[in-house]
C-alpha cells in the first residue's frame, strides 16, 4: 500500500511537470510566456517589472526542477529494479497521455502545427 501511494504521488508530480512543458503552440510560445504576456497586459506591468518577474520565475523554475529530480531519485532509491521499471512505464504512459491531451486541445483551437487542419 505504501509503495502504491509513493508511485501515485510521483506519477502525479511528473504529470504536472510534463503538462507544463507540453503546452507549446505554433507561435512557439509556451505556457509560461503566454502567462507572462497576460499578466503584463492585465496588470499594466512596466518592462522593468516584467524582467524582474521573469527572473523570479526562472529562479523558482530551476529550484522546482532540482527539487523534482531529488524527489524522484530519493523515491527510486527505495524501489527494487522491477518497481523502478514499473514506475518508469507509468510515468511514460502519463506523459504520453498528457501530450496527446494537449495535442487534441491545440487541434480544437486550430493551433497545432503538426495537425492536418
């Protein structure tokens, strides 16, 4: 039961990070860039404020990646080889599902450059 919970938590954490990286549109802008543009427009941010917020976001993104990697390594150290392989398969499956979901969403919006639309 404990191992199942650990795997579920890891899969969820991985899916959130995969979702963030999968959200690119044909304009080449990812989720973070679009969020910054909306924030700048809605809050009427100056160029200096945008730069400062961008630096803060970059700092925390780096910390998140490092924490995520440490988290994954620590959990993997508790698992035997078979469990590690199963966890990787679950993570890959979740990543594929998220990429497929984002592709379908982009198709609906007419924003997927790889689609035949």
